[in-house]
C-alpha cells in the first residue's frame, strides 16, 4: 500500500503538478463506466515516457500496484484500483501520419475520435470504432483489444496494431513490433499487449495501421421488424448473400424507446431493429440489402436521406448504453459473443432467461459479429433480484461457452469475467493455457505490480484442475513445465 512517504517520494521524483491525493481527484477516478468502484490512494498524471518510467521504477522497487488509466470507460472493472492510478490521458500527441506506409504513430492518450478527425484530413481512417470512441484513448483501446461498430467489416483493434512502445514494470521503455507492412522478425510481442488490460506493461505509444477512406457512397439503413426472429434471420441471410456491411447493429424495443427519450427523437419502434451501413461501389449493394430486408418481413426500411439523419442514427447507437442506463436503477452489461450462425439461439436464450428470472434484458449491439450485448436491469438493493441477475449471467456465460462462443467479445475480463475466462479456457483450450499466460505475466511483471488481482490473476479451483494440476501457490506440478 502507498504510504505518505511514498507520496512525498513520488512528488520529489516527478516534480510539481503530477501527483494527486485530494478528495475530488480521487473521487473522479473511483469508478469505471460499468459501475465498478474502488477508490485509489493516489493519482499520477504522466506527461512523458520519462514520467511513466519514473513511476514504474519507484513502484516496482516498493511493490506498489499501478493501474494505467486512459479514459476510464472500461465496463468490467479493469481500470479501478485502491492503489495507484497512472493517468495517460495527457500524453496525447499524434506524432506522425504516414500516408505512404499507411500508419499513424500516436501517444497512448489520444482519443480515438480525435485521431480519426486528424486522419480524415489526409483521406485516411483508423477503422475500429468502439461506441465510446468519443472518449476512449488509443492506449485503452489497444489494452482492451476493443471492437466496435465497423469491426464487422474491418476487424477489431488487434487487426490494426503494428507496434507498441511499452514501459515495463522495471521502468525500462521497449518497442515491440515495427511500422512495416511485413515483418517476420521474432515473436509477435506487439500483439501480446492487445487485450493485456494493463497487466504486462504501460503502453505509451502505438503505431497503428490506417486505411484510405473508401471511395464509396455510404448508405445508412434503419429497419424495423415485428418479430425478433426476422431480424435474426436477416443477419444470417446478409452473410449467406455475401453482403459485407460496414456496420450491422441490433436494437430492441427497450433500447430504442430509451434512446428516443434520451435524445427526444421519434425513431420507429418494433420488436427488433437493425442499423446497417453499406458501402456502395457498384450501385447495386443497397438494392441487394433491401431485398434481404423485405424477404425477412422488415416493416419499415428507412434509408437515411442526408448526413444529419445518418449522424442522428449513429448517435442513437453510440449512446444506447447511456440512454438505457438513464432509465434504470442499475444495469449490468454483458459481452458474451456467439458464432454468428447461433445468433437466433442466442436471442431465444436471452428471451427465455428474461422470462424465467423476471428481469428486463435489453439486447443491443454488434449483431454482425455475434456480439449483441444483453443489458440486464436489476435493483442492487433487492438481494433476490441481484441473485437472479447473477444467475442469468452465469447461464449466459455457460451458454456462450457451450455453443463455441466467448465470454467476452470485446469488453475484456477485468474483475467481471475472471471466472468466465477460466471456464472458457478450460472448456475450449485446456487449462494449461492459463498457466502459460500466468508465466508470461511473471516474465514481464515479476513482482505483480501491474493491475494485479484482475484478469488472469485467478486462484485455482479444484473443478478446473485435473489431478496433475497444482494449486496456484504450489507451482510444483505445473503441466506446462513438462
Ligand atoms: C458508452 C460505452 C460504449 C462502449 N462501446 C464499446 C464498444 O463498442 N466496443 C468495445 O470494445 N468497448 C466498448 N466500451 C468499453 C470501453 O470504452 C473500451 O474498452 C475502451 O477501449 C477503453 O478505453 P479507455 O481509454 O477508456 O480505457 P480505460 O477504461 O481507461 O482502461 C481500460 C483497461 O486498459 C488499461 N489501460 C488503459 N490505458 C492503458 C495504457 N496506456 N497502457 C496499458 N494499459 C492501459 C487499463 O488499466 C484497463 O485495464 C464502451 C464503453 C462505454 C462506456
């Protein structure tokens, strides 16, 4: 734990205006956007790689846990701590935009929307666009391996990371990867940091691939269905017809009604809605899509008539979670993700769980990736409701694993999905993969100061062990050691 002496030492090492222990600052960093809360003991704002090195070197020597902070938009508790927060948001320079080698070099604290605004001036973009892109940082997006709306066509952050500069727990700054179109030299350690959730090192700079803005007309379509099965079948048929939308999002009645209230809009509401972006190159793409929508009984097919309407529809999606949260006492956002051909089973399962447990569950999100987010409404002061919400999550997690999906499509593990991660690895990959991850963590962070107690920092349970598996502490019969 941090002592007063530690605070004084950090102030001495870093200089004025970088170490904060006042009530207001600590409160500000006390929760993430998923509602996970822990009050830090101190917040350090880094302005340079050197600052980050100094903090980590000191904390490593003193065994003080450090949690990197981008914008705190995590939904899983990954970013909350009762120890030291290291805020990277002031390291926000875009260092280079290379329009020949197609990459952008930026500091970790650059907000994604700002990055894209700047890239747009050169005719380029960085495609992964979490719905939090108005606030989240590139460092946070890489550390979370974030997905987003355009990922159905362009892939997630992992597909766009070329290299990262990382400050290791020891304080040493290292670059993994190169900003090259091809590079086969050594293990791909840059990718190890994608989805590392601040547990392997602090990302201070990134080199991200960029793409030319497509020379196509973007059409945005809002379709309304009276039966959610029709919307589900549309998703399947879009893929079977080899239509590749640039966005394919699902909303339900609860979501759109909340959005209408939140924004004062008047969007058509049915049992299920799809928001679809299609890039028109030949002029035939929209026609093909509309015929799929009609074939699946869409009651309303609205093609945005102008930029203003298109933007309004996008904002409806981007702020859907905030709109829903505004209508509920508390919500729990789920992130299970299923193979796309199981999307109807998934929607059905959620309907059943909602009825069985008497809970409102709103389904919204990335339908084209099998990653529609159930948002479970519950009253935290009602223990019975809390138990039912927890049971719902447990069954959903089990369902996702059984159908070959994942416990987290994009939000990551944090505190929320530690159990689920173990279950998925045990069922799909073999529990020895968790041992290997824990060994890797030790190589990078031998004193376990980087965001400890989360993610893969799980105690072993006998149910996941075979007779050969050790408890976490014993380390004596680790199967990966054989
Ligand atoms: C309204 C809303 C919509 C969202 N939509 C999406 C979505 O569509 N897709 C999606 O994937 N996620 C989504 N999220 C979740 C979240 O916004 C993303 O995971 C985002 O990438 C987190 O970025 P951040 O900068 O806020 O990171 P933070 O929340 O600050 O941190 C997240 C994790 O990354 C670590 N970290 C942060 N910066 C660094 C760094 N420089 N070096 C090392 N580790 C670091 C933290 O320690 C923590 O473990 C949404 C959240 C909200 C509130």
